[in-house]
C-alpha cells in the first residue's frame, strides 16, 4: 500500500481546507492508500531564518516533519489561497523540511515523492491562483506533482450540513485514485 502523508496548509479550526483534507483522506483510504493525516499546528516552527539555523540547528519539529516526509511515498496537500499564493504556514513548513541536516541534502525528504494538490475557498475561484505556486515549489524540490488538481469553489456551500460530506466528490475521488495508482506504480519501478 502506498504510504501517503496528508495535511492542510491551514490550522484554522473551521478551515474549509481542513474539511477538504479529511474528505480526501477518507477517499484515499478507500482507494487503497495508507494515509497519515497530520495537523501542522502540532509542529509549530519559527519563521525560517538562516541565522537562527546557523546558531541552533534545525528545530525539533522540523526534524519530526522531515522524518515524516521521508517515511512516506506521497503527499496529499489541501491549502487555502492567501493573496493569490500559498499561506506562510505552508511555505515555512516546506522550507524547514528542505534544509540540509547532518550532511544530508534537504531534497531527500522530497525525492521520489508524488503529490496531489487541493484547494478550497468560499470564493468563486476556489484557490486556483495558489495551486500553480504550490506546484512550482514542490516541483523545484523534486516532487512529481500530478497534472490534475482539485479546486473547490464556494466551499461554504459544498459540504452537506447534515453529515459534512462533500456534495460532489467525483473529481476528488478521481484525483486521489490517480495519486494511489501513480505512487504504487513508481514504487514497483
């Protein structure tokens, strides 16, 4: 079973992206993926600062995240859009994980990874302006980001108020199935 690390780029309690990632995790498990869902709130990090890194090394939470990335075959990320780009929490987390440590390249946690990227927003664009930025960052780090992506516009109306389920999950299910299948195929190669 492909091991997939899933998280949201938002730690806001009522975030649409936290709802979306939970829905995506359920769909990924149903598609045959072994998923570890983490909350970036459990890994607080200072803003990346080279002087801080030189003085203190990597924070414990950066090392914990780095280990999690290395233990998994793929990434499943749902993120909000902040000013047409990725939120600082997500960028900072990716930056800390990418730092060299004890002679090991900072790219190691990203090597041979596949990723599916998602976004949700109550607006009409559904985070579409953020997704190319996230794709570019992950590609630069060496991650194979699936060509398909999932953008959820009007997220405030997209979930069933009775059970919290996504009202139209077909595109999301197709994307996570693609993630599981691609990851499985790459692991066999």
